[in-house]
C-alpha cells in the first residue's frame, strides 16, 4: 500500500489529513507554475498577480498547518483520563486521606511535584534537601514522615513557563494567565489575590476543564488546582497546599496556603 513518496529530499506523506498543509501545497505548486508562465510568456499582469497571491496564501496556509498539534484533543483527553484514573486507583487502594503538598522543583530533583504524606501530620517538617526521585520517599526525620511523590498535571504545565515567576501577585497572575489562557487555552482570565498569613486566592474565569468531586481530587485537587499550585510553588520556592476549591457561576476559585519552612 502506497503511503508516501519522496520529492528530492522532502518526504510527502499521502495519508496526511491536515487540510492546511494540503491546500498550501496545492496553491504553492499552482502559483509557482502560473506566475512565470503569465509574466514571461502570456504577458498578462492580472494572471501574474493571481499567481503571486497563490504563493502568498500557500505560505500562510503552510504556517498555519504547522501549528496544528499532532495529537487531537480527544486523544489528549484519553491520555489525561488514563493517567488520572491510575493515580486515583493507587490513592484509593492505600486509603489515603491527607492533602497533598505541592513542592517546587528545588526540593525534588528539578521538577515541581506533589507529596502526599501517608500519615496525617499537623505540619510538614522542614525540607532542607532535595528529595530522592522515588515514588515512595522519606521527607523528614520522624518514622512516619513517609509519602508518595507524584508527577501531576501541574508538573508538566509548570515546565512550560520560562522564566519562573516571582513571589508577588502581579507576576503570578501574569504567569497563570499566560499559561491557562495563552498556551493551554483552558480559561478566559485569571486573577490572583494575596491575603494575610500567606494565603492566596486564585479565580479562574470560564474554565474549560471539568473538576469532579472524587477521593483522588480530595487529596490532589482538580487539574486546574494542580496547575495553579505547582506554578505558585515554583514562584514562592516553598511548599503549597490547596485548602479549598469550588466552581460557581462560571468561576473556579482555588485557595492556597504557603506552608512555613
């Protein structure tokens, strides 16, 4: 079965269904033939202009085609749901009820992750060194200071931000808006309010990711809360805990707490 052919050093896949790429290639070939023929042989100005317009449109369509993601939103949704379901199964089977603490990359080997203590502790002990890259890790000197170190949706999302935002509401709000609205396209706008005692409230307007009330999300929070907590942990360079999360009238509100070191 013929699936593609090689023209010079360029491999053209015939099964490529990207309409922008195909339309751009057709206009590129047609415009390349029409323009010199109309100008040098037929001496028709209007036909030459038409060929040049085809070339310009072909470059625009080819540029648009390169921006379309290789994976469809449906496939991305399946991958996300599969990962969350597997993580939820582990948490539910272990009977974990404690809230996750989101750690910045400086505390766990270069990537922001979520630490779920296996035992309920009044407060997270100071973490003075980077945690080992292990699924089950020890984070303190007490025998019960053992937890699960998980890669979350926020881990991957926070990695898209360059450079890391600073610990002030303006920079954090700008970073979250750039990430959620610009890069990911999952919300219209984000606002950040700093309260007393290191409490932070983040409002996300018109979110396009559904958050379900499950045992798993009681521990780690929803996908949006996970992203916000990871980015905030990176901004502050300190552990972050999700204290409350609610969705009402097209607004998703997330309350965070910066835990002490």
